C-alpha cells in the first residue's frame, strides 16, 4: 500500500487494527532496509528515511487512539 508515498492520516483512520499492525510491520522492515542502505552508502533517497519514520509515528498514534476509544 505504501510504496514510495507517505501515509495519509485519513487513510490510516479507516484501517482496522489488523491492517494497522500489518502496515506498521511493513514500515519497520523498510526502515531497517533504509538504515542498512545508509550504512553501506547505497541509499539514494535520503528523504525516505524521514518519511518512513513519520509514517510509523502516525500509525502508532492512530492505533493508540483507536485502542483507547475501544476501551472507553
């Protein structure tokens, strides 16, 4: 779903908890690969590191809000 584009908050809010978990796993894997590429000097798109980090934060924030709403 993500590819080279950042995640929109409105798209994330429509996802189920399972979809959020899957998307978070994909982004964390991409983040690891980007870190590895940076360490070996193979990273071309350095802005993607920041974008992925922010997408992870966005997904975690919305997932936490959804779980809080479910408990309330």
